[in-house]
C-alpha cells in the first residue's frame, strides 16, 4: 500500500490517450500543433497572456526559469527547506552557470515579505557580495503548506519593492489551487515564472514552464536547447500538458489526492506536525511505530528520526487510505 510519493502514481488514462493521439507525423521539436497550442491554452487558464515551454522534469522547469531570470553572478532568495536547495543536486547553479541560493527561514517552509526584506537588507550593495535577482517560493511548500492569495500578493509586492523577479516552483500547484478554491492566477499572482506540475498529478514526463512575461520566452528557449532539453518529439510532452488542463483534469486529480490526505489527517490527531493543505501528511511517529505500520504493508518515507511523510496521489486506493487511517488511529 504505497504512500511514498505521488511520483510513483500511475499515468492517467486521458494522458495516455492524448499521447497515442499525438503519435502521427508532425514537425519536430516544438514546431508541432500541440506545442504551438500551449500558449493559448495556458493563457486562457490564467486569464492573461503567457508563453509556455514544455520540459521533461520539474528540475529542468525550475532551473530553466531561474537561468532566465538570474545572471551567473546573481543570487536567488529561497527558503532553507526549498526543493531547489535540497533535492535538485546543484542543478540551479549548473543551469545558471553559478548563481547562488540565498537561504531564508519561515514557518511551514514558507517565506514572508519581512524575511525577504531582512535578507535583502543584510546584503551590502557592492561588488563584494552576491546580489539577489529573484525570489523562489514553492506552492505548496516542501512541508505541504499552501500560500494564500494574500500571502502570494505580499511576496510579489516585496519582490518588486526590492527589484527582484519572482519564480514559483509549482510541483504541486494543482493541489494548492484545489485546496484554496481560488483561480490559478490568484495562487501565483505576481509571479514572473511558474513551473506548473504535471508528473505528480497524473502525467508521465512533462512539466510546463509558464512565463508570464512572454518576452522572456525567446531566452528560455535558447537555454532549453543549450541544456539539452529540446526534445525532437516534443508533441508527446505537449499532449500531456494539454490533456491535463483541458477539461480541468488537473483539478479533478488534485482534489482526489487532497481528499485522501484529509482522511489520513483526520485519523492523526495530535500527531500532525503541519497543517494538511494539499496531499502531504507529516506525522510524529517513533521508529517502532513506523516499523509497525510497515509490517502491515504501508510504504512511506521517514522524515528525520521521529517523523514520517505520507503522500497521497490522484489514484489513491480508497481501501488503502481507509486501512492506513485505521492503522494510524490504532497506534
């Protein structure tokens, strides 16, 4: 009974069908009709003009975005727990040719406007220190917490005040929108770039790099090619993204994953370490309790010495979710 990661979930049948439908001769790279249709589809989704590039992974989408916003001599303000700091193997520095991650603090792995101001104010404006050029936040955060529209607006305003661009790592962006019940733009308003997650939410091998300043797209395309991420049969990536956003499949899948997480949270009581605002549940569990759950067939990741992370997916088996909730309640 698998609660390791939503990355381990199956590909949604509608995504498979979209890729099968795309299996016909078309111009290569991003010259096909599906890739050319991404700008329109996502502009309608966000209610504003944007340019969209497919990428094969969240790491590629995040790092291509940062490389487009930040020069090699610059820096990116992010939370100390950020995925770009801990789980991308140094890729941000590789893609940007040396830009530095400048780490901040905040409850729930979330930055605040005050923290951005504190960091910016502590950096002398001279050649001896790395100057920040962008802020990167994760929606939802690495601890499953969601930025409200008001919090996002505050972050964006703080970034503008300090002359910084704003990137949003949206690996679980759909889960955030489903939780907040807001429009997609309200969940990232003021962002310059967004890595729109698909793979965790029922996709196979495609993420969307959304550029809310379409003039950035030409530079991002050059960087994507130089980094080896311009796939010759890009129509199969575009097909996945279009299948996800057309007909709101992305939200349906996220709502299902979130509902499963809420069921687990309801059984956790005082074991919850953070609010459950998406599809991740962090619990205080001793080593013996984790062993007991695994002996019953539940797979999940440890989170430090006395905690665990449970992740639910769009196709979480209701019986497995119910069984895990009962097992947690019985500890």
